[in-house]
C-alpha cells in the first residue's frame, strides 16, 4: 500500500522547490528556511519519541510559517488526522498547494496572519503545533498558545536560541523573566536540539533551538494568568528593585509575601514561578 510518506517522497527536493518558485526568504517576514530533510525529519522524530508516539495518527496538527515546506513534509509523512498550515507569503502558499494535492482531504491552507488565528477553536483534540516560528512574532505566538495550553497536547517550536534560553531560564539567572514564568507554570519544557546558522537559508547570525512544550497536569486559569501577567510586568519593568519598592502600591504585600515564602528585600529574578503565583493570588 502506498503511504502518505511515500507520496511525500515523490515531491521535488526542497532546493529545487525553492528555485522553481523564486523563493528568496524575506527578512520582513522573519524568514529563514530549513532545506535539509534530514533535519526536519529529525525534529519531528525527536518530538514524537519524547511523547512516546509513533506518528500523528488521530491528531490534528498545525504549522505557522511553513515556508518551502520542510517541516510540512515531515509532518505529513507522520500521518496526521488533519493538518492546517498558516502562511502569509503567497509564494509559499503555492508550494503548500502542491503538497495538499497529495492528500487534499487531510490538509487546509490559511493564507493570513497567524496572530489572528486561534488554533484552539479549530479541529478536534488532540492538537499539536509544530513550527519553525517567524522570529519577529515567536514570543507573541507562544504566549497566545500558553494561555490556551489545555487545548493542545504539545507544541514543538523553533526559536532563536537566546529566546529559548529565556523560556527555560531557571530562577536567579539573568535570562529569567516574564516568559520564563508563564512558560514554566503552564508546561513541562524539553530542549530537543540546537541548530547552527549554517542549517538555514539564508544563514542567520544566531543559533536556533527546538523546544517541546507539554501542558502540566495542573495549569493556570485565565484569571490566574491575568494576575501573573500584571504582577510580573510591574516587577520585571524594575528588575533591579526589591519587591517592597516595585509592589509598594499593594496594601496586602507583606501578608502575600509571607504566604509565598518571599522576603520583601528579594528582587524579581530571585522569586520562583510558584512563588509569583502565590503572590499574584494574594495581592488581588
């Protein structure tokens, strides 16, 4: 029997595809293309292995900014129940149309802005997001998915390495901040691999990292997220100040700090995600 992976393997190489469509990456769209199928296949394999999955059978998968389709091909080869891609670049949409012809009933192409698309309202669970994220909107996209994390089984996302380090940063480090706290309160995060600039066309000046996010058993409510965002915004806007200064406008600060096991002389980078949660819940 001919599998979807067999059909994907009949497509022209990614380099031939790029040349045929005159596809030079656009800096304005944050584009850096992965043209090595060995790498894109490895990303999907590592993600599936970490989740103890053989493939995406029975799952809906979503991709932002597929570009020439390296990850797209790897996902399609992993037999998703349904696959939705969101792409702004008309040239890349044409490439997606070629891939869709392999299994038209399985694939949907949205030509638009991913920041305006709510994947949690599309398709059915289990949902997985897989993406080499456009660098210029990677954090806003992540925050949106984190706020609705219970709608997803996993997020397999590529970031600039420095952004990935901020996401995974432990307390009491210079990279620790608001995105570290929200990410770590919502998800178990694993680094799958680092990628050198030479893996991309055009080669960026920085390394990239692929992270796997899986929702924790207990995640934050919308109300808790709102409180966390407010408190961390205040604190990290003045990250060198002690919290007795940055949060002095709260009448219940001393009691909240005691409940969180936090000293008023501590700075925000010394306070764990769980302590920030307790602070936020008791400062309202």
